[in-house]
C-alpha cells in the first residue's frame, strides 16, 4: 500500500483494498469517532489567554500605558478604568474613537526551518463614552467598549490550519454607571454590564487523520499528513451575559491618589452552527477498480469518489450541525496610584490581576451527541502598567507608558489560535485641545511578545495536550494606533 506522486497529482494503490474489504457504503467511516473529533473543534474557540485581553479602552488611556485606575482621563473612559472616576469630570464629556490593531508574526518549524507568516489583517475596535455631573455629588455615564477581542489569521496552506487558520473573538461591554462622592476625599462608583459576544473559527480537516476503516486512519493507507479535504467554519450567534463593575478613589493628599476597581466575571452561553464544505485533494486513482459490478476507471479523482458517499449531505458525517458551549469572561481586579510630582509632571502606576483560571476545563455539547471535555489549565495572570503625563503647554499633553503582561497559557496550549507569551509594550500619545471644549487624542503602542515554542497539531480527541507536541517557534509582535475625539459639555 504505497503512494506515488506525479507532478501536482497524487495516486494511490490502497483504494481497491478499502473498497473490496468494506461492508455497506464505500469507505465505511466510523461516524461516532468522526463526529466526536469534529465537534471537539469548538473546544478550541475559547482559548483566549492574555492575548485576547485588549488594552484598557480609550486613546488617552492607551497613550499613558493603560494606566488610569487612580486618575482616569477626563473623557468619560473612567467607566471602563474606574467607575468612581466619573466624579473627576469637570462637567460632562462625550468621547468617541477607535483603536486599530495590526498583528505580525510567524511560525518556524523545528525540523524544516520553514517559516510561515501571519496574514496581516488590521482589526478596528470602536469605543464610546459619555458622562455628566448630574448633581454636586453625583455623576452618571454610559460606556460601550471591547475588553476582549481581536482576530488571528494564518494562510490556509499553514500546517496549523488543521487547528485553526482564522480565529475571531469579540465581546462588547455595555455599561451604565453611577458615581458618588462620599466625602471630599472618597469617591465610589458602580454599574451593571451587559456583555454581547460572538466567536468564530475557521479550520481544515486532514484526510490522513480520518478513519477509512474502523481503527484504520487514511494515513496508515498511504495518504500523507496534511491532506486537506474539508473546510470547517463555525460562527456563533450573539451571546449575552450580565456582570458588574465597581470602583473607589481615595484622595490621600492634594497630589497623591489611590484607586481600586473590580470587574466581575461574566458567563456566556453560545449556540452556533458548524458548516462544512469540500476541498479538492488532487488525488487520483491509478488503476481501474471493480466493485460489486461497478467500474471505477483509472484516473478518477478521489474527490469524485468521496462526493459519491454523501459525506456533506444532510445525513452525512460532515453535514452542518448545531452545537453549544459556554465560557466565562474572566474577572479583573486592579489597584493603582497617581502622583503629581510637579505642576507639569504626573506619574501613574497600575497593577491588574485577571482570573484566567476560569479556563481550567471546557465542555461542549453537540446537538444529539455526548458532551466533550477538554482540559485547558490556564493560570491567573498579572499586568504591570506605568504611565507618565507631561503638560507641555496649556493645549498639549504628552503621554508615555510601559506595560508588562504575563501570558496565561501553559506551554502545552500554545497553538495557532493564539500563540501567546509574556509581553512588553511601550506607548506614546498626545492630547491636543482644539478649542471650544474639543480634544483630539492620538496614541501608538508597540507590542513585543517573547518568542515561544508551540504546536500546530491537536492531540487525539479526549486526550490532554502535552509540550511534547510542540514543534516550532512562534514569534509575534503588533502595532496599535488609536484616535479619539472628546467634547466637554
């Protein structure tokens, strides 16, 4: 049972063996195992890690390294940084803008040294904030922002495309907020959150890893690993969840302030559809095959034979199907301080804890099937942020920042979905007052992630991944740019 290659087409000698030894339909797939493997694709979707945790929203905040728990920007973005900070608004403000993320990266195989680069597709994430002083000691506001998101794309020819060649996650928080001044030096704020989320995964199926006969994969019959024969697209419907955000501010001295905030975890239940479509394998049958009085001529494409089996039909193992799963947007706790060293210079520092251990174990329920469980073993992470504000003139503020973000994924779950690691980020921004209460904020951030070994294949369904599957080096960086226009009311 060998395989022969002529030009761009492949021929095989094992098809006659499969046909003559099969019972019932040609190529008797083990449907139960195949369905389990297909449904387990959805389990890869919630592999967020630190990498899908976006910057604290707002261009002003980005320029100062994401700091603001103790001194949020005066544009209403305190709703996302520390709800109590709405009390610091001089009157009222509306801010609208967007942040552009452009990821760059590659995977280098250990053995071939072949490098595959990410497809560079920019992702635009909008934000909107509004706040106003409703009474001498009361402020109200509303924010729409995206704390978890982004999109990763690899070429479809990438070896890791059988894990994922495109992953999309978007979770928007809608948050009305109240802030109240308890005393001249103590402020509090809180607001409920409605989370709206969608997820998507695109990947390919490897014919070599499917079963030609019960317990006999196509790879054992001569099909090489990495033979794409089906494309898989999964997109969820919108999922909704409820949570809350609370914060406090302490004005210790006229120039020193401490801030605290807690963002609750939010559970989301997703329903969606897995859609399959055939891909040409380029494999042809080298010799005429006789089966039950039927003749399959030499030169017949394998794709024609596979199509005749109805694999993608309404009752086939690759028919579109519904599935559901749930995941939890992790909780966050942050503490920080701001110190006005001089009239022109202010220093800020924030510490943030994120509860990524919520992804210890994930379960998916395919319609009409048994639940499938995958172990993730994510760890909680911390992020350190520092910022510097310099009031260059009455109309221009210069901002600098640095961030260190710890990765959440253990070495056994570094995959094309998001090959994450510890990160170092540097930022630069300005705020330019245009007059009549209008401010233009511009910011840039460079993201440098540590190089990290990872894998491009999944373990067998029902088994836990190990670092032994890692087969190459991921190198990732990103450029982030943001613009916001805010208006004081």
